[in-house]
């Protein structure tokens, strides 16, 4: 095992998962070669419930998680260690804008996904994450969240690039720097609180839970929301399909993509 590395952290989609968006047998086998008490933290834009079944497949169910790109950090018992949300006024602006377009609005509050109807986008997310939403009409959405004193950890909008471009322009004009907009694809925009990232969330989590520093960590990632984490850890690894920005800050760029089990092969090379 590489000297000083005492914990592994990995992004999920595009990094840890294979072409079927699942844990490959090769990845599970590589993880099984590590000591059972070697911590593995999953860090994702996903909600907690969309991560638990993946933890189970790598034998780490009950480990802490970093959800919503760092907006929500849970310890192994599901207690909140860190939580940042987007305001309901912000959500109201999104809902009002959507009236002139036709895109899906989904909110994620702690571990509940709410959306208005079962459309193409909703069904796609159900298949990808294995989580079912709570169907909530858009005109009731804000009132429902007010009633339970919740605010979104993430708002996701899915639809035409033109509609989402218009939405981002309006939000920046009306709400300034209140939130961060992450465009994983032209048809997706994920909206999260401004001052969060996986790196700072990971630093907080491992200090509180393990007494470790980022220099003690090996981390894997592929996209822009992984950049600071890959840059700041002791050994940051970009998979071959990673964005160039991630590759530029990585300590090591894998020859393999997520579909070629890049994480498994790096575990074999650096940790076993």
C-alpha cells in the first residue's frame, strides 16, 4: 500500500461505475482485497439513498457519505455533519421561469427527491439512481417545503439546452452569486449552494471521523466538480475519460476509463 494513504474517496458516475452504471465485479473484487477497516468514502452529486446500494456492493454500507457535491455530509449513522441549502426564494424563481418553458424541476432535500410528474426525465433518473420520487405539483412545491421547514440541498433541471441557458441567465441576474450551477450535460443543470465542494466536505468529514488530513487520501474523479478534491488530496487520480481540467491537476492520469475499471486497476497498483 502506498505510504501514508489511509483512506480512499471516489466520485461515482463516470468514475466508479461501469457502462451499466453499476459496480463492476472487477471493482468489487479489488475493494475486497483492502482491509475491511480501510475507509472508503463515496462523494457524489447524488442523494444519499442513491448511494447506499453502491456502498453495499463494495462492502462499505454504514460508512459516511458526501452527497450533493458536498452540500450534505452524513456520518455512518446518517447524522448530518455538514449541511448547506438553496433558499426557497431561489426555488420560486426557478418554478416561475419554468412556466414559459417545459423542463423538469426536481428538488432534493436531505434524502427526499420531489418532482411534479412521471415524465421522460423522471423515468431516466429512476433507472439511473434506483430511487423513487415523491410527486409534488409545482404550484405546491414551495408550500410543502415551508410546511416541513426544509430547503433544497440541490435543484436539478432537465430539459432543452435553450431553456436551461435562459434559466441560468435569469438566476444570475436575480440571485447573483447565491448558488453554483453545474452543467454535467447540455440538458442538465444542477444547482447547489455557492460555497461548497467535495474537497472541503471531505476535509471536514475525515477530520471529524478519522483524525485524518487530505494528504492521507487517495481520490478518484472525472468531472469539473471533482477538480478541487483531486488537486488537494495526497494522491489524486483522474480516470482516462476525465475532463481535461481534472487531468491537469491530477497526480496520476489512468490509462483506463470508468468502463475499463480504472478505479479497480488503480487500487491494485497503489493500495493492495
